[in-house]
C-alpha cells in the first residue's frame, strides 16, 4: 500500500472568545486558515490539494456550512470533505487529514474545525443527542410531559457528573482534586494567546466557592462555551522536511467507537453503565501506540493534550490513555507532575476546560501537541518534547480520537 | 494508486416509508454486506458511516449507529456529505495500509424529515437564508434554464431523459416501486406539475428511505474474499464555489475536474468509448445530462444522445428513488453490479468499465467520481 | 417541544420537535452591507488582487484567496442573469404550494462580478428575459437586513 509517512507542518488558531460577534462563521474559519498558512513557511494556498472541514452541525443551525464557506477555506476548485463526529469532530478531522496524506492520494492537506457556539443554543443542540432517541421513553415508562424537565440532565454536564461520581468512587479523588485540575488549566490558558478563559491568579478556593451545577461539578469547574476555529496543515515526510524546521510526524492514530453511554438518568443508551471505564479510549490508545512503536506510554510520551471539558475527565483520560496507573492521577496533579515544568506536562494550552469551541476542541489537542514538539506553542514547556499525544472524545462519550506524534518518523512495518 | 476492490455490498429495498427503525434498516444493510462478502463482523477493522444530523433530527447521529453499523470497538468515523464521499474516506483508510477491510454505509429516512427544509439550512445564513428563496427547487429550475438556453435544448428533451430514467427504474428490482413507470410518456412528464419552471415534478426524484453499504479491501485480501472483485481504479473529487452567480450552471466544473483526475489515475484517454456504464448522481433529470457531459461521456449540449446508447443510469439513476446520504453509494453499487454481470433486468452486456458519482450542494457544487473496473 | 405517541399502529411512531433559536453574526463585511441597506444603498467589496467586485460582499475572493475588504458603493440597477418561477414556498419546517407565482432571479448589479438570488417583481413571468435591466424595489419598512430588498423590477416597465 501507499507507505506514506504523514507529517504536520503548521497549526493555526483564531482568537477564541464567548462571542466572536465581529465575524461570521466563514470569517472565523478564515482567521484560523490564514494563521495556519502564515506559519507554514513557503506553502501557499494554491499548494493545498485537499481540504477537510468539520463542526458540530446542530450548534449553529447550519447544514454542511463548509459548502458556503468554500471561498474562505481556500477550497474553491479543490476537493472538500466534511467529517463530523460530535465532540470528537476536531480529532476526527485531524485523523482524516492524516489518512488523506497516508493514502498517497494527496500531499498537502488542510484540515479545519470550528464552532461558533454563540450562534445557537448548545444545550438544546446537545439535548437532541438524547431526545432524538424518543422511542426509548415509552419503553422505559416515562411520560411525555416529563421530557422537558429531563432535558437539563441530557446535556453534557449531566453525563459528566455521573462520570465524575464513578471516578471519585474508584480513585477516592476529592472535590479539591478536581479544583486543582481547573486551576492548572486556567493558569496555563492565561499564558496561551488564543484561549478563552484566562485566569492567571485563580486558586482552588476560588473554584470551590462557586455553586454546584450538578454534584460534584461546580460552576467554576465547567468549561466555557467558546467561538473559535483551528486549522492544521498535513503533508508527506519528504515535503515536510523541505518546508518545516521541525516536522511533526504522525505515527499512530486510533478512533474506536464504543456503545453510547447513559446520557442523564432518564435518557436512552443502554451500553456502558460506568462511563468512566472507557474501553474505547483504552483500545484507541493501544492501537495508536502499537502503530507508533510505543511500548511504555508513561515513559515514552513527553507531553499530552487530553479532551476534558470537566476536570474529572482530565484525571480519568490521562489514566485511560496509559500515562498514569489507574486512580493515581490525582496524586500526580498534587505533586506537580503534570505542570508546565513537570515530568509529564498535560494540557499546557489551557485545555478544553478553559476554551471549548466544541467542533474545534478535539483538533486543538493534537494541534497544540504538535506545536509543543515544534517548540512553537503559546505556552511552551521548558523541556524538549519528542513524543506527544492528542486525544479527543465525543458522542455519548463513546467516540474517541487518539493521535501520537513525534519528531522522528516511525516506519510502518507491513 | 494501489488496487482496492469492492468485495461486498447490500442495498435495502427503498420505500416511501419503511416501517422499520433506522437501526433495523442499517443492520439489514451492514449484515447483508458482510454476508454477501462471506465475512464476519470480526474481520472488519474500520467503519465509515454517512448520515446527516439534520436528516436524522439528531445531533451526533452516528453515535447511536455504532452497534447497528457494525462499528462497536472498530476504528470508526463519519462523513456528513454523500455516501460516495464516505467511500472516499474508506478508500483512504484502506490505501494507507492501516486497514484491511472497511465498511462504508450511507443512510437516511426522508419519511421522517422535511428534506427540502433541511436544504434551506445549507444556504448562506447571512443573505440567502433570511431572503429564503434559494432552495432545491429554485436552484434546480435555474440550472435547467441555464442548460436549455446554453445549448438550445427543449424542455421535451429533458422530459425524454426523465421518462428514460423512470422506464429504466421499472427494470431495476431495487428501485422505489413508486418510481417504476414502464409506460410513462414524454407528454406525461411535460404535463406534470411545475416545481420551479422549467423544472417539473417528474424530472425531480422521489425521496425514499434506504441504506446502502459496501465493503472495501486491498488487492491481496480482495482476491481471497471474492472471485469477482470490482476494482476502484480511479477517483476524482472537486468542489466549486457556493455562489450560483459565480458558476456556469449549464455545465459543472467540479465534475469536469473530478472526472479528469479520475480518468488520469485510471489511465482512461477516451471516456466516450472506454466507459460502458455511467451511474451518475444527478439531482434532476437535467443534471444527469450536465454531469454526463462534464464527465466527458458526450460533447457539451449533446448529452441526450446517451439515452440512445443506454449506458447512462441503466438502473434509473437518482430518479429510481433518492435516498439522501446514501444515493452516491447506491450509484456505486449499481455500477458494481453491472461489472459483475449481476444487474438483473437492466444488465448492459459486456460492461467492464464504469463510472459512478456522488455529490452535495446546490447545482452539484461538490462532486466525486469513481472509475470502477472488473477483471484482473 | 411537542411529543405525541401513536400506540394504535404496529410501529409506534413518535413525533417530536425541538425549538432552537439561532442568531447568526453577519460578520465584518456583511455588517457594512446591512448598514448600507438601511440607507437604501448597495455596498459591495472588491478583491485586493484581481479586482472582482462582490455583492453581497464577502471578505475573501475564492479565486485569489486574497482579502476583499475594500468597500465599494454600487448602483441600484443590474441585469437578470437567470430566473425561475415557482409556486412553492419552502420554510425551515415544510414545503407548501402557495399556488401563486413567485419569480426568483439571479441578479447581477452593474459593476459587480457576482450575482444574488432575489425576488423579481412587478412583471409577468412570460415577459422575463435573461439580460433584461432591473432596478431594486426597497421594502416599505427598512430594517437593515436582506429583506429590505423587496425585489427587483424591470426598468421603465415592460
Ligand atoms: Zn480575486
């Protein structure tokens, strides 16, 4: 087969905020595309031969918006593909960018993911994830009249609080442990130019002073809803060497699908009963590591970006993707292992907890990891990063994306 | 391009309102495709779905299709365009060498959603959407007028194409029963209701529920799985600008570029003589001609001659029943059947090289075309 | 939302509707265009590279991928590039046959290189000709949005 080694040569962002009311969707996306191309050295927009786009469709109320945004993404008279998988969208778009190059069909691929959440009502959008499954209600014995009340539990916070409870039971993590993750993320975000919630002086007490939204998650622990876009440029190993100072090679990708988890207590989905178990994430990571020739992720990976709108998820994901032993993440955070100057820095970009333009978030994870390897991240870690991972989740916490990148290519063995 | 084959496929018999849940329907297709190829679900390593959140009335509509789509604990993703676009992603995954067996499916149930309304949501939200007169009907009407005017073609000629498609559908056992019209006359088409002048109702496809699934494998695996692999020897994919005023609607430049690229990869120099069958996704009878001309099967303005040769849409094409998000895959499956000599009732004898296409957008903005070949 | 469940059928059919409000930010150049409408004026943009003029404006030229943020005042007149006549009204909920002809035209304003899909009014469908000169008719109540364009009518009648 093609035997092409894909590499990332550039990643661009637009400034994220709760309301980017100064631009429309197309202009928002255009900002990230321009930023990406400006940082791509000699590459011009004409060199791009494949464009991939994605966002959460129901959040802006626009169907296949990339058709309209063609001119703003340098996609006129080029192939344009739309990949969407919910919260994982960005990661899935990133993975498809990898495959477009790996297939040998295209050699300069632009992947763009965005969300302008201020255009719509995200909670209504998310409620329809669950409420689309109306057929489940009569079989569960629920009356139609109760549905409106249940919508609140169907949104992301509902599923995250069950996940948090499960995780806290397993690991004996406390609310303080959750708050510590938030503090680390938001302080990191303050040092990264494109992020949304910048809080350089936030403390654990500040977080614990905010009211509960859904126990055990407090208002101060929840990600914001952001407007933003991210663009990444992929090419082949040969071209990357000519263009970039430090090309970032994508050595492993995995995107397993699990059964949908319980969404809220009243909603459909019959699969996972413990939403913090995450077999899909474990298997995606295993696949990506085996492709990348990584046997000991906790030793071989230098930097990680995981998708965690809620702090409990950050603790859970770093364990599930093999960076820490099960239930040991809270202690690692307490000891500063995951801090900017720690042994295993995590989410130094500020993470999803500080900036969540949903469709873009899962792409911003591998994009930031790639920038850390290049040494060009907004909040660069002091140590040299050779190998890094970018993780994303979405759907009913059942769709995963996992990307492993390094400054050295990993020859595929056939 | 390395050789990749379609080794199995299944199309659920479409219906105006299939009395099945989408998951039952999807399961029938994915199970059917695996059985057709003589494979087990365990053999699959990746699944690419094609569905649209607006069509399904559900955000992240693929997250509930994991089990029925055969994607549980598989490397899964979703393309939200046409099934033919999803096959492109499946093809990329196989070509990369990471995957040896890919399932691609497309699904939608127009009986459950207002398709034309969902298309309104495709328009530019800052101008066309507030004015709200650009839609599937009016875009089709303007495209047809552009084509008629550019080449001095009459409405009757387009009606002939529509009648030809509906008669072909009558010979296709997997066409929508309501679209199978053995005795339809050109006059009947010309007297059907105007949707958006000059586009008439019988020149526009009937929406139907359906699912189509295909299984892709690289050469080594394909030869072990089936005696009749159909090879994907070329693929081209291009996108034009959204703005209708910037485009020449009497032709289709994205299809021209896509076909040119696909032919180049497949080593086809003279599509007119080399291609035996073309299963094209035209959104109207008129668009079938525009796409066929853009694909180089006929000179510009001379597409009508193709209906005499019979090689354009022998299955009836989109007019045989239009399932959004699956139609491109259905076209591919029909072309595959022709090459395998299994197109019951509408077989073109000796068909060995075919093209099949998929599209999204108003007036075929984004086109993808495959060259499919049989034999070694 | 509404929900009704029909238990009588073999297959239980559930119909639901979720109301979701969307408000689109119009962006850098459309903002100016909307302001122009308020003063009954067309404001387009010009590509900084090839000089193409866009109305409605866009801030990037698809052919050059160059900025198109220089504003340019455009006249109220233009030509009909294409048209269709329909009796159907398609809303975000359903398709209805309103049994009344509406003319949809692709109108290119003089001096612009792009065209807009707008209503054509005050003319019988039989009298429409591609290439005919048209002039904008403004809505009675100007609100500063695209519906201020009530339509385009032939110059000097037909
Ligand atoms: Zn230009």
